[in-house]
């Protein structure tokens, strides 16, 4: 546990280095913060912070800069952070101006996230983890032909024709649909394949096609991502040497940036910060990442975050990421609620027409 004086000095070093990108001297801290102690006292405290690994000196005679440990301590002691009302009003106003579709929302969110944090913003489209069965309807077309309408979690709808080995009418199709809906509701493809159940040959035919449709969905569903704000990163003094940023750009070009920066243990809710060497991937060990989930857990979840130098405005980035995650969660719930209503209405229309 750091003393109050050392906490204040460490906070001063972090904030001044974030603002100026120049190592901070003891005399600068005394003058800037009007501290009632001598620069020699501050220098001694800074030496203790250096010994404990919170700050480092690039050269013996130079001032000090935060280490990853120092940034971490600073982030953990920020306390409650709120986005200013002016920024909230701006975000809310702009979202009311764009078209009510997911692509427009995510594009706007990426632009705002980059601009308000001055970092690279990355946002993934909301999707379900793998394919999960929600509902199936069989609609008769001819004596031995029907249309499979498969609804997956995440409001994804798949359709496919099926040919039966014998004539089958709509009441039989409805009975098969009802039985499979009761058996497989909420299950993944793997769990459906492993589940033992007494099925007739016709039901087994439908089940086999459902598994193929779910597998095709998993293989074809690509996670879209929106990237904005590269120019903010290029303008930072840490990245004037292109080789330091080249690996990150290559990840983005190969659409691997999002998978690289998302840690395996990312919590389902709340904002998380990963600083420098806390990132597992070598390509992002010179960066800090502020990241959060958004959307409907188990239904349609996405990720949004910013990538920037470890000399990042953490309070600003945390508050913006948190607020936009909440906005996108509400919009996703609204969007997918409408989609489910449309699917339900279409299904009811098919049943009444049959």
C-alpha cells in the first residue's frame, strides 16, 4: 500500500506523462502542484516508487515515466468515472439522426469512439456464440417437398428445401416441427447431435438437415468489425517509428485484430483495461486496450474497445467505452426484439395460410 504522498506523486507522474509524453522531474511536480515539500523530498519518494517498479527512468539523469505497474495502479485508483453530460447529449443526438439499422449504428459508434478517445476504435457486430437452435417450421410445398425455416439465436433465419421419401401433409409437418422444437430448443449443434431421442425416419431426415444447416451457418457467419482512428495512433510520438505499428496494421488487414486483442477471459459485462505486457499477444504489448462486451448475453453479443499507447487518457477512454457499450446494448435489444416479432408474425401467417 502506497502512502498518500507517494500516491499523489505517482498520480502526478502518470497524468503529466500522459499529457506531455516527456519524462517528469521532481522539480516539475513541485512547481506544477505547489507541493509543500522540497524537490529533494519528492526525488526521494520517486526513487522509492522506482524501486517498487511503479515508475522508470529512461536515462539516469532524466525524469521519470510510469511503468505498466504504475499505469495499473493509477487505473485501479481512478474511482467512479462518468462521461460529461455534453458528450452524452452529443452521442444520443447523433444516434437519433442515423438510420435505424445495425450497420449505421456500428459505423457511427466506431467514429465516435475513435474521435472522443483519440485512439483506434474497433467494434464487432453482435452475434451468438456458435449456432443455437431456437425454432423450426416445416411448410409443405408439394406432396414430398417442404421448406425448412430454421430460426437460430441471434435472429438468424435459414431456409432450405427438403425432399421426403414419401408423401407428407401439413399436419404431419406441424407435428414433426413441434416435436423437434420441444426436443432441441436452446441447444447447440453439438448438443443436438449428441442428444438421444426416439425419432421416426421422417423426423430423423429433418434432424439431419437441421444439423447441416447449423454447421453451414457456423462456417459462413463471418464476424464483421468496424475500425476507425488510425490517424490518431500514427500521430502519437511513441509510434513515429513505423515498425512499432506495422504488426498492428497487419493484424487489421488480415481481419485478426479483434480476435487478437480480445482476451479469452473477457467478462460478459463491464469495461476492462489491459496495459502493455498484460496483453498476451506480442503484437499489442506496446499498447493499452480498453474493451467491453455489449448486446444480449446468449443471444447476440459484440465487443467494442479502443487500442492506444500505454500513455492513454484512461479515464476518458473508460467512460466513453462504458457509455457506448450501454447505448449499443439498448439498440441491439430493440433491433433484435423487432426481428423476433417479424419472424413470429411470418410464421403465424404461414400457419394460417396452410
